[in-house]
C-alpha cells in the first residue's frame, strides 16, 4: 500500500506541484460540480458541504442528487459525452479501475491523506498501488430491519435462522401481515439477500476460499442458500419482482411489511418517509443452522474527473471530507464511517448495525474482482429464481460460472 503524506513539508510540496497555493485559493472562485445518488440524504449532505464551504469560501460545491436507479445510466452517458461532473461516485473495485483505465478518473495517488481510513477501506480503494477515489460519505452494512412495534404486538423476536424465519413468515401470513418487503425489480436487493445467505454458510474464512476457487456456489451447503432465497419469495409483498426500490422503501417505512433487508445508509430515507418509524436491526437469518450474517461495503467512493479543469480544488475537497470534522457529521447524520478516529454520537441504529456486523460479516461481492461478475449474474437472474422459472441448481451454477479466478 502506498503511504500517503503525513508531514507538513510533503503537503506543501503537493500543493506547489499542483500550482494551488494559498494565494490562488484566496483569489479564485471555483464551483465544483458533484453528482450523488442518495436524494434522501440531500439535506444532511448539504449541511456537510456547507461546513466545507465555510472553511473554504473560494470553493462552492454544486450538488446534484440523482436517484440510484438512474444514476449509472446518467453517468455513463455524461462520461461518454465528456460532460461528467468534476466529482462523481463509483463503486470501489473493478468499476473504479475500469474508469481509470478508460481515462475518466484522475490518478490521486499521493495527493490524499488517507491515514484516518480503516484498513478495510484502504484495501478496497487500492488499485495495484494506485488510488483513484476515496470513501467520503461512509460505508454501510446490510442486514435485516424490522418494525419493533409490529413484532412486539405479535410477541415475536427477530429471526436468527432459516427455520425461525419461515415459521414467522407462515404465522404472519396467517394473520394477514406481509412478512418481508423486497423491492426486487432491478435485482439489487435480492442480490444482497443472496450475498448474506451465502456468507452465513461460508463465514469470512470460507468466503476467502470461495474467491480462491476452493469452494463453489454449487457445493451442497451453498446450494441451500439459493433454495432459501426461492422459498423466501412466498414471504414477500405481492408483485415483489416488479416493485422498484423507491416504492419498496416507502412500503417498508409505512409499515406495509414487518421486516425488510436494508443497509445502514437506508435509515435516513425511512425517517424521511415516516418520521415516527420505529425500527431495529439484526443480521440476516442464516441458512439452516448457520450463523446469521451481514455484508459490508463502501458507499460509492468519489473520484475526480480526469477532464476537470479544477482538479486541485477537488483534491482539497476530498482531503477535507476525509478529515475528522466531516466524518463526524457523516456518522452522526447519515451512515457508518470509514474514519477510525470517530464514533457515532447516540445513534441507536448505527450501533445496532455495528453489533450485527460483529456476528458474521463479509465484504460485498461487487467490490472484489473474482466475484464481482457473480453480483451482476445474481442481479440479472434473481427474478427468475423468485418466480420459480429457474431452479436453485441452475441459479447456483450461473453464479459459479461467473466466478473469475485470478491467474
């Protein structure tokens, strides 16, 4: 891992190499365009940006929020046309590496102070010793949300394994209650569910073996994860496979179901829809008798457009966002932080996610080159599995065929 600057002398040399001196900063008025894909975070994100602008009055951040379902298409079109913003987010891992190789993302190696980042975050942003982006708006874990009042009224506890979940599902259905809200139209939420189910089987050690080709998605115990996901379809709201994310999130927030898979970053959106929502968080129920599991990844990391005329100002912004002041605001108002120096201040949901992730947590598929293609395959075929148009065996085989082992 390339060591980033830690001394004032190195920082000064970087600033001078960029031609971005204090005098330049004071004289120039610069507007940086920035695209973000969480409209539900807008107020909280703008509060953080306002703090940056107060500290750097010569730089203004022009934030455009784009719903997640439209973000990728908009960004790809803008990049191809040479009209992308100065700052934009990408998933850590192969997608960021592809953007860099295509000349879209500037090389930021040695320009950013990443000393505050946790080890997992540093590993995730490293691209063969180079850094093209950093996680300025946190990380997330995915588990199982549940309405505390609904389960309390039913005299139930959150499920920890497959048998408990399916038993609760039957009981709730008998009472006319939708057990699980899953917006499955784009396949993303089912992909997270499958990731958590397979992770419950492998644990961290087995997950590493999966990446090395020593374990397979078609192994008998792993096949049970696909079977559980298919069985789970009967517990979902009617029309789950045609429910878009935004609609599903609203259904969940408005108590149209007792439970819903979701990430730590989803909570502000639930609160925005229903300020009185009373949720709890646990790991997702395990397959068979395996431990329940969560998966953890970075929120989109932010890169600097290689064609931007304001790369120096963009680097200044990213460095400020990596600092303790900004990251305290992130963890207190939005989601989990990648900064090892800060902790949430009285945020019960984030504390519950931290506890959940201590049980059995692995990284998300799409950040890892060997199994990033598996994520895309799951996303494309989840509807067929849930509708019974594809067998668990066929689904697991497609997942295994997508594994890309390194030579």
